[in-house]
C-alpha cells in the first residue's frame, strides 16, 4: 500500500527484539520515528542503530519513541544488538520489529521491488500522537540516514502544530519562522507579539515564538 501524508497509519502486532509489539498500544500518546533496515548484520544499519541509541535523550525531550524494523527474526536481532553495542559504544534502548513474514513491510510500503524483492529500503516515517503520518523519507540501501535532519523535522513539525508557523529553507531551532498565508498580516501582528517583518505580502517572518 502507499501511505500518504495525513493518512492514519495502520496498526499491527508483530514480534520484536523486546517481545510482541502492539503498535497503537506501544506508541501511547507520543510521536514515533519508525524506520526500516534492509537486514541484520549489515554495516550501514549497524552505524544507524547505534547513532539512534545515542540520541535517545534528544528523542525523549521531544516526546518521541523510536521503533526500528528489519526482516530478520527476533533472535537474530538480539544477537546483532550485541555487535551494535560493542562496535558503536552504546546500548540499544528501543525495539527492532522482526518482520520475517514481511507483514509490516508490506503494510507500510517498505519494500521497493526494483531495488530488492525481499529487503526493505531505508524508510523513515514520522507519526504524530494522533497516528497521522507527518513525514516520509526514503533512502537507498547504500546511504545512511542523517538523524540530525530527522530531529530538525520533528522540531519544525511540533513548532508548526503549536504556534501555527511555517519554517523556511535550512531552518534550525532559534531561527525566524514564516507566517503562513492563511494568517493575514494584521492578524499576525496580534498573534506574534515579537513582531512581523513583511518582506513581500506573501513572505512574512516572525521570531520563533517559543524562544
């Protein structure tokens, strides 16, 4: 199936490195980063999973849970985790779905047949607490993901949800934000007391509201 932004993501129950995962129940009322890996014991995946474990304090600050997936079984995951912990100097602190029957991979469209008929690509799904899909990223098998960018996107999404702002190119936490076209300039001046800089009638900037 093809998941589109704004869709309610499908629920599933599947085994994992930490036992069965009932997805809706597991995610609670949090944001979720759900990301897939081609296979266990692969070098790029090993570095990625280790990096995500190290970033757990950053995810926690943002009310985000992390869930990985690979098409190998749970016992393979648990043995691979020992290698990840050793080589990446960390401790894996989130579950890895064991998608041996490809059930979840097919539900979420993680297998791209022209790349591999069996292995999942490096997909990333950012899911909000209402179970809505907010962002998708798809990387080829050979390219590791930039998790700083994924954190940046989480920041931007959460900021937009709370304050009704948009974020410009290369935005990072603390930068000016964009006033959406749905808000008039007069309304924006009331809504954003730090000020509105009208560059063009359609291009208006305001300092980040929560800074």
